[in-house]
C-alpha cells in the first residue's frame, strides 16, 4: 500500500517532523498540521487515509475526541504518545475508524529506524494494523505488540523511574555543588556518561519528562519498589560486614545471569566511542 496519504497532526513538532521524513522516504504522501499551519487538523481528517496524532498526551486525548467522529472505518487513527492507557481508550471510544497505538522508543535525534524498538497496541481492525507493522518491519524496526496496561507498567520503569533517577542525580549534584564543568576533570567514564545523561534530559522539553513521570499511574509503585531496594542496599552495603555486601551483590548478579557479559561488552563500545574522537 505505497502511495497512502498520511496526515500528521503535530507534524511541526520534533517527532512529527521525524515521521514526516520517514513516511515520505517509504513512498507515501504526507501532509502535516500544527496550530498555526494553513492545513488544519480537520483538513487532515478529510484528506488522509492515515491520521497520526503526534502531540502531547493531553492534546492527543482532546484531539481524538474532536477528530474521531470525522473518520470512517476505512481510515486509520494512530498516535505516537509515550503513554497508552488513556489515549487508547479515548481513540477507541470516539471513532469507528481503525485504531492503532504506537510508541516509538526513540527520540527525534535518531538517524534511522533500523534496530529501534516500536511498541504497538492494537486497537480496532486488522487491515491497517498489518499494513503499519509490515512497513515498519520493512525498514528493520523491531516491532512488538503490547496491551496498553502492560505498556504503561513497563514504561513506569523504562521511562518514569529512569528519568526520575536522572533528575534526582542532577539535584544531588546541585545540592553538593558539583558542577559538571569541574566534575568532568575527575570523572570516570561511567560517571561521565551519567552526567551526559543528566545534561541530555535538561536540554530537552522538561514538560515531556514531567508527563512521563507524573501522568503514568504506575510510577508510584515502581518508586516504592525502588525505595525499598535503596533501604536494602543501604543496610547491606553500608553495614560494615563484608559478607553482607558480597551476598547482596551476588544475589543481584544471579538474577541478571548471562546478561552481565553482554552489558559489559555493549557499554565498552559506548565508552570507547566516547573517547574515540
Ligand atoms: N520527543 C521524544 O523523544 C518522543 C519519543 C517518543 C514519543 N514521543 C511522543 O510524541 C508526541 C510528540 O512529542 P514531540 O517530542 O514531537 O513534541 P513537540 O516537539 O513539542 O511537538 C508537539 C507538536 O504538538 C503540537 N501541539 C502542542 N500542543 C498542542 C495542542 N494543545 N493542540 C494541538 N497541537 C499541539 C505542536 O504544534 P505547534 O506547531 O502548534 O506548536 C507540535 O507540532 C508526544 O505525545 C510524545 O509523548 C516523543
């Protein structure tokens, strides 16, 4: 189904622009709209086979209510939101069109889709779902189906907790007055990557990160588990008893198993690349 007309609402934003290039490269006609473009989201609904919502979560939910009733069963309504429970419910409730939830697990700085993870939440219909998955796989994306609740629960750790820790590490550096420009001279490679990740988060849209943490109802649970792990770690690693420290670390190593070797090799590549100017 090349030559499909795809309309991206929020096509003026960073992910919208990325997917405009991607869809055009795959041979499709692409229209984009933003709040100030001549083409409106209603034009997109009227002219396109596929309507993509690439706007912040709350805007996507309210747009799905406005646009959903304008679409027919032959069209596909899909979104790129980073959380899935609420937007899927809204898209399915407000339209008779086919519905697919999509979460690209990469950002707009990614060069190519090859090897990148994309999660798919099937909503309604199979025809356009198959078309979308085949197109993504043809470009060598790693496509995995997931239901919205499992998706959001996983993202509570993958995004919510991970970004929460990065933010708290930034706050710790601030409280201890360890400025990155000085810390870079006494950094190990691992610490250097950590401060890079702090810089990376704060150089981007803080509202997006606040949403990933604050709008995912599963983050509280993930944080509770993390705080319990902190307490356990504090007890064993600061106990002064060598036997306790080793037992605590060996226990976690046992859980991770063979992945440890893989993690070492992959992180070595990152570290070597960092210093290989
Ligand atoms: N950035 C990432 O790394 C990433 C990764 C995966 C998924 N996502 C998801 O992709 C979606 C878009 O994120 P983004 O990073 O591309 O954001 P962005 O760069 O801020 O772009 C947002 C787009 O939404 C439009 N918009 C903003 N508020 C709106 C509103 N109230 N009503 C209608 N349109 C509105 C903006 O249009 P104007 O031209 O009118 O301002 C712009 O085109 C989000 O749902 C996000 O969760 C992002």
